[in-house]
C-alpha cells in the first residue's frame, strides 16, 4: 500500500565490499523498502510505481516468469 511517513535515519557506520570505510552523503530523499526476495536472491520490484510489487522475480520487468514464480510459492 502506498503512503507517506516521516522517517529519521541515522548511520553509525558504513563500509564497502572490502571492509573499508566509505564516505556518506546525507540528503533529503525517498526511502524504499521492498519485500523479501522470493527467488534468486533478488527482491521483488514495482516497475510502474503503483505500490504493488508485480515483478516477483526482481528482474526489472513484469513477465510470464513472475506468474510462474508466484504460483510456485503458494
């Protein structure tokens, strides 16, 4: 379900893939949280921005494989 909420985020530490410290830039913006991955470790996406996660397999498009993967989880 789409909506808005005030959120405050604080980061106490941030590192990169090698464990080194990365720089952090703070900006006003949008926080997006998606459901847990259903398949292949990729989280579902909402390609058209309507608040519904139609791209079940997280490949960036809505296609037949999304239907197959959704059915397999039932």
